[in-house]
C-alpha cells in the first residue's frame, strides 16, 4: 500500500519568513495530494490540495508543488504569521482494486512561528 | 461546524471495557473513514465504509470493529480496551465515491482508558 514520509517533524521560523514542508510517497498511481492543518486539540482542516495533472497550485500565502517523477510534493508558506503555528499533515490517496481509496497521511510537521 | 458529527466528545473508561463511538457524516456523503491519533502521532487509518459496505481496512486491531448503517451513520466499536488505546479517534466523510477529494473531519472523540 501507499506510504508517505514527511519532513521535517518540527520547524521553527521567525514571523515573516517562509516555511517549507516536504513529503514523498511510494505509490506512483496516487493522484491526489491534500494538506491539512491541525491546531492543538482540534480537527484537521484541509488547507490546499493538488492533483497529479497539475504541477503547482497557489492560494494566497500557501502553495503546493508536485513532482510526479520524483514522487514528492511540498507545502510552501510565505510571510508566516503566528497563527500559522500548528501541525501540518500531508497525505496521498491510496489505490486498490483499480480505484482510489482512503488517504494515507504523513506523520506531521509541527510548525512554530515566533513573533 | 464541519457537518461531520462525532459523539461522545470525551470518553473515560477502564481497561477491559467496551465502548462505541458514533459518527454522522455530512449530508450526502456516502464514504466514512475512521482514524486514530495517539499523542504526538499522526493519523492512522483504521477503516473505510462506502454506502454501508466496508471499502478498505488499515491498521485496525481485531479488538476493533465498525459498521455503517442504512442512514449512513457509522459506529466504531472498541473492545477489551487497553491503556494504549487511549487516543483521539476521528471520523471523516467524503462526498466522492472514490474518496479522491478532500475529507471533512469531525471534531473527534477523545478516549481515555484508565
């Protein structure tokens, strides 16, 4: 099945700096890659996603890039703010029986933005 | 409110006991997924149901079972509980039949086994 590796596990940046989180996946058939943000004690919330027919997607200060050949994708947050502090999870869709299935998540990156 | 409802929000029980966690998906969503999140751990996929049928299984223990009912709500049953089962259990639902689009997560049930 699908396996997703995420790095780094913790990331500390100064307010205003950029943050980059990287993930790799194992199943070349996966074609959907969402990113979730989870604040302490709360549910994960989708912040951006990308499909395999697109190389890059941007939404205000957040962007995601996908390299299908290398099987890795990255989250970029620019002009970080203290409210960006949270745990970020990447995920990849798992395929079985010829159809897409559930999401397999990376282990998360704890981002701390210092004022 | 995400539209995915999980009950109860908190549950404290003793080792060896059995509990049932409940999830109501967003209106119209046919797929329900269960995930376990232990302290400082990621989201471990347990099981997926689609329109009442089991679709996929992850790292779900034999002591755990789930089902999805005709009204599409789902229940996760945890039996012979151990201290290590203490975790946050999330349910998510998806509107896409193949689960390729973003899930919506519920607020979770925090289970504490003492």
